C-alpha cells in the first residue's frame, strides 16, 4: 500500500514549528476510505466507534478484534495515501503484553500501518511491547470511551487541577513509551493547549479545542449521516442522512408509480431474439402484466441455428 504519510513525519508534526494541523477522519469500509482519502486527510482511523456508527451498539465495548480486522482490511483495500491506524478494541490489550502484541499484529496484517490504544501510564508496558514488535502506536487520553463505566459516562475530563496533573503525567508516560501521537478527547481547551505545548509528539483533538496539532471527527458525524444528538464538538459539514432519505424516497415513489425503470433504463432483446420469444411464448403481454408461469407455445421446436432447445 502506497502512503505519502509516514510515522517519522507524523512524530515531528507540531503546529508550533509552523506546520498546518493534521487532519484525521474515521472510515470503516473501502468507499468511506476513498472519500476520506480523496478529501486529503493525513490519517484514516478505523475507529472502534465502528460499534456505534456502523454496527448499531450503544457503546464501543461490544466490538471485537475480529470486527476491527474485517473493517481495517476493507479500508486498506482502498489503497489510500493517508496513513491507516487501526483501533485496538476493549480487552484486546488489557490482559497481557503477549495478547496486546498478537492483537496489534492482527490489525497490521489486515492492513493498518499503526494501532491506537486508550489509557496512560498503566498502558505504557503494552505500548513498549507493541513498539518492540516494530508496530507504531498512537495513544488516547482524556475521555477514553472504553472506560465509560469507570468514568461514570461520557463526560469532559481534566476539569480539576489533580486531573490535569494526572493527564500530563499520562501523556509523558506514553511519549516515554514511544507513541508517535496522542489523541486528546473531551478535555478543556486550556488543558489541551498545555498538554500539546509540553509534548514533542503531536496531539490530535476531538472536543479538545483548536490548539492541538490536529483534529479528528467521525465520518458519520461530519457528514450528518446519523440522526442522534451530536456532541458539542461535532460540526456537521453535510446533511447526508436527510439527503439520502429524500433521494431514496424519490426512488420509492418512482417505483410505486411505475416510472422507474424507464424504457431507456432497460435492456432490450435484439430483433432475432425478439422473434424467437414470440414463436416460443406468443405475443408479449400488455405492459405491466407478467404471467405467473409462462409456458412455451412451441416446446421442442427448432428455432434456428445456435438457439437453445426447450426440453
């Protein structure tokens, strides 16, 4: 897979050096990957948000490593120029370093160039193990959806001084472990600015204000493909769901009124075959009427060289 975005280039991508913010979007299949890549994204995240926006679950905890492999492979088949990062789902990196490396390798074999996992200092040993296996790792701090029950829901993180200090410690622990970037989710702008300024690797914000080194949105949120209440940080750039419902409602109306498909949208038999059909089945029925079980009018009749005989 050809990519114009490399891990070394990303690792040093800081807006403080005059570089533009990084653009990351999620994708979960080949068409989505082509759209995101065509839009010029730097990174495609095959996120475990797959669970909610594609598979219909209420949270990310239901998605499996097999689900993530399947969708990562679909994204990779689009051969995007953007870097493909696969999310390690819940319980795929919590039990042991060996399990973590094995599951990270599954996503790489599926087509990812890097993996992402949630958590701070307590995940540092897992991060080191994966990096020792030559697999790049992206970190994720702040609101970590896989910890939704421990956090007491989807809430903004880092709102107290002690929480900010812990977030900074976790960020530096991840950098020391070797991550090439860190997602900051749902933290106050001032906290994200502080963390970003203190790190040598880029931060990518989602609900973390404009001072990060990059931004990420979920594909379905950015395109307005869902009717769920959007979080505060989501900006919808299209009304994809409404437009799709309008378009498909027009299709349904055309079908029911008989104007789709038109004669121009239909295939037609050549003159020779049309004559054969009349010989075998009789004149065509009136438009809009299809016999329930058509019976040949001349079964077994020789209908010409090369024609199929009915027996």
